[in-house]
């Protein structure tokens, strides 16, 4: 039931227009971080205020919304954001990836391949891939402007020097369309290949940092690496304990305090479908 | 030495706008590596440096001395592209395109120049190093910035360079924080020289180090400058440093060059009143 006290999808129309302009600009310049006037949302920073604003600006009444948090539809963050849009926009919601038209996600890309009719909205905590290497925003902007990305390579070098391999396992930096280096939000690097040549529109919203960036459909995305240490999309070397899939990304769940553990699909929708034999 | 001959033709007390040798002898290189013409930088109504001109020839080390506030660092900033002078030309003989005015270069090209043909050694190694990145990463950054993408080869040249600046290569994965001040300064030098630059800007490279460490660093610098055929512009207020390293010397006061010439001539027979004061101020042990 839509709450009549709010405009459709919570934000007022002028705000949505401002965000849509930022989104259009972001799509026009793949991987470029577009500043936008992020609004105060009724949830704490870090809970997806950026993603929620992008979703709000994207939704139309006919949309079917799916919200996932670490791949799951039933965790706090996913449930509360889904309820938020049920109440303020009255849109239909689903847990099935293939039925959704807009998917807001935190830290995962669904296992089910996306289509041209879908928009994937990411919640982004830190959009700047060089934040912890170069603290000055003026300097990182200049690095982006001049495509002067030696510093990113230093980060990967440090990984190999310290761990013997590129140990960055999430938020793995990518090059978008041969130009901008982008932080794909904290998705596992297992998901990086799914960014590449994806038919869906991918939008990234960072609320606290006030940035939106985007990957248009069918864009070339290359994960940065070294010639002698190539990028590997790694996952736990197990099968899912629930559905038996060997190709989906797994969460490790500790089951007791005696070292017992199980590996299950992080994508709950994929796991359920696969268990039924539909996937 | 050919350069010395070229320099002997230089007028001892050249006017600030004409400190360049009139003609180089036949055996000298045809063009100077760096030709500076009338560089002026104002800070509002105050003079940073005014009408500084000189030529720097390949393999030559030019010392710039003067008291604090005399415009040494401003001049160095203007030459190395960190500051934008209000007037003048800084013509550098690039390895790719020949002589170009670096002040008119587009920023990407200037940045490329700054990490291929040029090097900048800061007084405080913290300004020139990434303190949160390992020694190997610091040395390798220039290589990666110019397109090196092979980890093994980057690491090998980092190890090689640590050895050349007398840092134990087993410390390649330590961060600069864990190094002593002298080691940090040597690491900064390795990080700068790894790309084989032709011109090094040094801003008080021995400042803040104790004398025995200074002596070793100077030894090292002298060796590297000679082995690699580097040209250098060396800013310092320490006359002993220029005596050891610099072929030629410029004395600055109030943003202007008051005296220029061969290092030994200037230091042993100072002409300008300020230079005389400077030389006589050195404490004798």
C-alpha cells in the first residue's frame, strides 16, 4: 500500500530529475564519477543511501523491484529497502532475478545472467578506487582526468609483495571501456567478469560520497592485473551444501564452535531455483 | 673537461638575464639540456624569483645557494613544473622531441616528462615517498606509471636499485616508516632514478641528516651523477654540499641571481658582498 504522505518513491520530482541528469551523464561517460547533491535519506549512511536514491530516480510504477544484500533477499538491509519502496512507491517486488526490472544490490551481482530489460543498481561505500593510496581528492581527480593510473598498479604490486598473489578479493579495480579506472563497489572479484559486456544497465550510487557512476550495456570491462600475475576470478573450492552448485559464489557459514562449517550459495534466489532444478 | 671550458667563457658576474655561455666549444654538445630564460615568479607584490636565466649542459651539476627566502625553492619549483612562473621560458631538450618549452606543454606531457626524463628529490623524504607503500612499491611506481606490467621485472629492478643506493635488498617489502632518515633519503633517490632520468632537481637533499650520513649520501650522489651522466640542479644552503657536488654555482639573494660562475671560483674568490658574507659565515671546525 502506497503511503500517500510521500511523493512516488520518496524523493520529490526535482530531486529525482537532478539524480537522473547525473545518471545520464554517468552513462555517457562510462566509469566517470559524476557528483550529485545526495539527499538525507531515512536510513544511516553505509546502509545504501546512494543506491536507494538511484533506485528512487529510476523506478516507474510498472517496475518490479528486487533488493539483495550480499546475494540474499532475506537479510536486514534487503528487507528494509524492499519494504521502503513497497511503502513509498507501491511497486511490485520479487525475489526472482529473471522477473525483476530493477535490482538494487549490495556487494553481489546475481548469478542468473541479466538481460537488456534490467537495471542493476549498486550501493557504493567508496567510489574512488585510489582513496587509500592518494588522500587528496584534487589529485585523484587529476589522475582520472589524465588517465595516469600507475598508482592503481602500485596497489596490486603491494598485494603480491605482501601475500605472494593479488590478494584483493573484493572491490577489485577495473578499467571501463579502455578509459576510466573504477571501483566496482565491494563485489567479490568472482563477479568482475559479469561486469564485462553485460546487457543490463549498471548504475552505482554512493550517498555519503555524493557520486554516481555507471556502466552502459555491453561495455568492455577489464580487471587490472600483471602479465605474470593475471586476474583470477576466485571462489571457495566447494560445492553448495544446499543446491550442490559448483559454479556459484559461496558464503562460508560457521555452524558450531568445534570447527564445523558449510559452504552455501550467496545468491539465495539462484540457490533455491537450482535446488528445484530450474536454474 | 669540455664543459669546464665552455663555462670558462662565461662572464663571472653576468647580468641576471644573461648568465649563459655565449658559444660552446666544438666538442661540447650542440644544445644545452636545460635553457632557462628570464624566469620570474611573483607572489602578489613580492618577488619570488626575478629574471633568472642560465643554461645547464648535459652532465653538469648546477648549485643554487642563498639564504632562506632568497627564492631558491621558488626557482626550482618553476623549473620542475610544480609552480607556474609569471614570465620566462624553461626549454628542456627532451629525448623524444628535442628542445621544448616545458611551460607551454600540456599537463599530461609535463607529467610524463616529470617521471621519465626528470627526477625531483625533496628535502623531506616524506614529501617524495609514499609512506604507506613498501620500498619496492615506491621504487616501482615510476616504472608502472610508464607502462611496466610485469611484476617479476619490476621487482628485479627495484631490488637492483635498492642495492645501488646501499639499502639491503631484503628490506624491499618494508615500509619507509621503518627506515632511518638517511635510508629514506636514499630510497627517495632510488625511486627517482629508476626510470633513468637525465635531469635531477634536488631541494636540500642532505637537509636534516647528521654529518656522517650526509657524507655518505653525498658520496652516493656523486657516484650516481658521474656513472649515469646525470645533470642536476641542486638547491641548498650548505656550501660544503655544493663544493662537493656542483660544477657551477649561482648565488641568489632577494629572488635575484647576484653572482654566478664555477663553484671553486665563486667560493674561493667571492666578488659580491652577499657572497662574501655567505662564504665567511661558514663555521670552521
